[in-house]
C-alpha cells in the first residue's frame, strides 16, 4: 500500500476503539478525514498478523499553554507581540477496522501502540472499504471528505428493510429516486406509494428526454384528481388507476364510509340498498338507491346519505381494479401517485396493495424480490394512531424478509413511526436532522449509530447522508450524487415564483385600470 501523507503520531492511552494523536498546524487532518495506522500487530491465537487499520478523525483541537484565559487582555497583547504563539494540535480518532482476507471489515482486537506513525488513508484503501463490487452494487455518491472515492451500497442490505430518515428538504426523495434508478435495471420489482408525486418523473431526465429505465416504469394515477403539478404528458404518460367499488368487501365499504359496527340501522339500510345493486356499480349508484329509500320515508337511509356522498366524491372509482399480478412483474417499477387523494382512500390503497402482495408472497406466488417504497411512513405506520395499514406493515416488517418482500421506509418524523416497524429496519440512511425529538428517536432505534455519528446529524448539508447497517461494510458518510431522472418534488425557487406573481399582479392591475377607464368613459358618455 502506498501510504498517504504522514500527519503525526499516536500518543497517550490507545484502545481498540479510539486513540489520540499529535499533529501540527501544517499537516493536521481535518475532522472526518480517514487515517491509516499501518502494520498494527493483530493477534490471532498464537500467531501475529500485521494489518492496516482504518480510522476516522472525530475531534481536532488547537491549544496553547502560553496564550491562556488566565491572562488579561493587556498581558496577552504584550505576549503575542513578543513571542511566537504557534498552537499545538492534537486530535482524536475512532477505529473503523481492517479488511480480512475475504475483504470483510473486522474490528481489531489488539490496540496500536503509542508512538506509532499515522498517515492519511490512501484512496485505494478507502475504495476497498466503501466502493464494493461495481457490477453488483449501487453507486450513490462519494465520501463527503474524499470526493474521489465512490460509495456503493450492497443490495443485500435491503434484506433487512431500509429506513431513510431526515428532516424535510434534506434529500431523501432525491436519494431514493437514485437508488430505484439503479435497482430497477438489475431486475427489481418495485412498488412506490407516492403521496406527493415525488417519483412521477422517473421516465424523463431533467431535459425531458426519455431515461434508460423509462420502459420499465409505470405511473398509475387516479383519473379524477384535478390540479396536478405535472400533467400526464409532462411525465411521459400514465396509466389510469381505478378501484371497482363493487369489488370491495362490505366491511371495507363501511370502513371507508366511516360507519362503525354499532350503527346497526344505518348499516342495515346500506346493506338493503347494496342488495338491490347488481353487476358493476359505483358509490353514486348506491347513493341513488339510498335516496329512493329516503324518499319512501326510510330515515336510516336518509342518515346514510352524507357518508356515502363523501366517498362518492373520491376521484378513484372506475369499472376495474389494477390486479396485483400487474404490479409484481420482474423489472417493473410501479409508482402509485396518491397526491390529491383523501387520506382514507390513500390508506385503503396502501393496505389493499400490501395485503394482496403479501398473500402472493406467503402462498409462494411471488417469484422475485419485491421492494416497497413507502414515503411519509409515519402516516401509515404511526406509533400513536393505528391506521388501517398498520397491521400489514408490521407483519411485513417482521416477516417480509423470509418471503422476499423488502420495505424502504422514508420518513421526516422517526419519532412518530411505530417502534416495532422502525426497529425492524436494520439498514438506515440518515440525513440532516436537527429536531431533538427525532434525533432521540433515531438514537433509540438505530443501534449501529455511534455517538459521534449521532452528533454529526445536525451538521450534515443537503444531500449528505450517513449510512449504517448492512448496506455498507462500515458506516459511510456520503455526498449523494448522480441522479439522472427528474424529480417530482424539488424545491421551488421562491424568488423566481415571486417575480412571476408580481408580473401577474401588475398585469391584473393594468387590466383593471383600463376597464375602469372604459367604464368611466362609458359613464361620461351617458351624461
Ligand atoms: N444529493 C443532492 N444533490 C443535489 N440536490 C439535491 C440532493 N438532494 C436533494 N437535493 C435537492 O434538495 C431539494 C430537497 O430534496 P428532496 O425533495 O429529496 O428532500 P426530502 O428530504 O425528500 O424532503 P421532504 O421530506 O420534504 O420530502 C430538492 O430540490 C433536491 O433537488
Ligand atoms: Mg421527499
């Protein structure tokens, strides 16, 4: 190995997890820089083996005994003008491990010795740690402190479910889009539940040209939703996503209506109306039936009307359902665009799709790995408010891996996600978090997150992530780059948007001034 620049020496007490080093103002390694301690004697039984141990700087300190806080300002000024005050530099680093003969990361069981030389880790060594096999792994960016070193994640890390956690605007959807872009051509079956239309533009790049994955992506959209951010043409086409109301179980109907078990008479009225409907029918047909009953003085039918009316307005009803078989084809990414739908129907779609996929998986009919992306996971797997989908999500979180069903949960509010679900995610990608409640939730659920990484969370910039768990050999700090497809939910430029608003307001003002002038002219001519 060609060692990098020498930065100093290990000093004081050294253990197998961390050490202190002395450097100087010219050569000191910045915080987060990777270091190597070459030739540490690692004891294996009776044998000793020399290994190169990788470490990372966690703290850096400049200090001076001369220029101290005990002095007055006047004394300091005299001192500084007469003597050189070159501060001393020391730092602390944590041990990341060494590579064994199989290329796996091992934590040393022997400590380095004080007085040992310390070097900047060469990129070739870092690549062995962070840039796994380019054939089978997914490149998601570069090491934050070493942009020449690619970071690749191993798809086997998805076996333990993945949680992507960060506050809003940190770059979660950008990153998940990038992962999907690479996982899909490898053969993955992916279903994305997309409440904010963040993934609807995967078929096009930023210039509007077709991406390589375009033919494998289907965006499903309920046809009745108005005022979408991107039209079907702007996303390269969409399939209609409808639900056949008449195919629903009666319990599901009542649950959507929001009519509890104990309202027996209203339920009975609806049952009677349903018994009169045949073939394919819509909530509007049920409404008409109940209206007729109400006109014949059926008070319960009358009371049922507003509940059915609300569901009738959901923009989702049609004459066919999307069969689950269509969504679980290999090398297919299905984005279910839930934006603009009422919460109850979003929950219903999620629960029903998961239930059907799970039935396929547990009956041995799911041939290929299925990845399920759930944005806003705190809404579906909420700690406090049990949702319609909670049970099936918990089930998949605890047993999914045995049946090739893998969750990718995305959340801004880890503190609100059901603990059982979050703790089943053994691979985590964590981006910027500053809210103390959410930081604590991350702390509690992510065992592999060390104290120093935890303390780094608020300091991360947009697009920077800490990866822990089974996606990488050792925790990685990565600047996410390389997304090809366009984003659905990128930040708007407020200055540009305000300019457009100002222009529109001025045009409106001008138009109303000229209308007033015309009116004034008309009034004058009436005189
Ligand atoms: N790695 C990156 N490189 C460049 N730009 C990025 C990166 N990650 C995110 N961005 C930009 O930052 C903005 C926010 O990113 P994104 O929508 O992915 O955040 P988010 O964490 O999903 O937020 P929310 O929780 O609100 O959905 C977007 O405009 C996106 O283009
Ligand atoms: Mg997002």
